[in-house]
C-alpha cells in the first residue's frame, strides 16, 4: 500500500524487536481520544463496529445524554447479547509528530465489565487506512508526511489478556455454581412434590421426615 508521498507500507526485519512474533500477544496500543490519553486500546478486525466502554466516557465527563440512541443489540463477548447505550463520534489521534493522523470515529458505547477501554475494529482501521501486523506487533498508516506507526504495548497487552482470562473463569465459575444450586433446588422441590402427592388409603400416623430434609420448613421453601 502506498501513502500520499508514494512510500509503500511494508513490514520487515527492521520492524522486529526481541520477543515479537513468538508470544502471540494481542495488539494493544495507547491513543488519544477527545484530547484524553487512553490506554488499553485493543486493535482487532473481527467486528463491524468500533466499541468504547462507558467507564471511559465517565472519566471524560461525557454523559449518556450525549449519545445517539440505537436499538439494535449485538452478540458480545462470550456469546451473550448486549444492548448498547448508543453511539458517539469522537476524534481519535494515532502516531507521533510529524507522522500522525486524526479521524472522527463512530463508537458504539456499551456498559459492561471488560479488560479493555476501547476496541478499534475494521471501520476505524479503514478510516486510518491502517495496516496491522500481528507478527511484528505494529500498526502502520498513511500520512502526508510519510508512514506513521504505532507499536504494541506488550506489558499492557499481557496484563489485559490475563485479566480477561480471569474474568472469564470467574464468570464461568459463577454460572456453574448457580447451575448447581438451581439443579439441587429443582431436585429438592421435585422430591417434595412427589412426597406430597402420595396419599394413604387407610388411616395413618404422621412420620417425621426431617432426616430426609423434608421438614415443613423445607417444603415451604421449595414451594415458594
């Protein structure tokens, strides 16, 4: 790819640094958004929307009232459905002088816990005409003053990755605990209902069933 000066965007040995190409780190960078330095920006290309998390807007003191409403849910992280709060256009600056570039990026704003602050996806990357090399952990883009570039912050990338794994494990653990609890309660309630349906054909004496966990307290709790 060529930029405004006719230079080609290429990646080669000079772009290699120690540890790159062997760790499979995610591409995480630092950028400027609306005159704020924003860390933990994940550069990805799997989605059709650029995502910004509400915590970032809160720190920028930008309220929900500034968002344009949107009623289309999308499948988020872990396969769950997420209802976005809205969209907002913000200036994003990448690179360093003189090879830097600013573009207005349309972000979809969501309010959900995540390891990253921003996810720069295909629309944003195409606005900057950026080319990403996950092997070199570097992003290059066209400017009027030559080829600009942004390097991956590997320390931040690994920290974010470990945090996302931890949150995923905690989420699965909570889900499994809830599933086990619900299953146990369902079995207990089912057993109670079965016992309640048994009716003797003759006179009978009342028998305590507390040793089975079937006392009145338990029957009332399950039926509620």
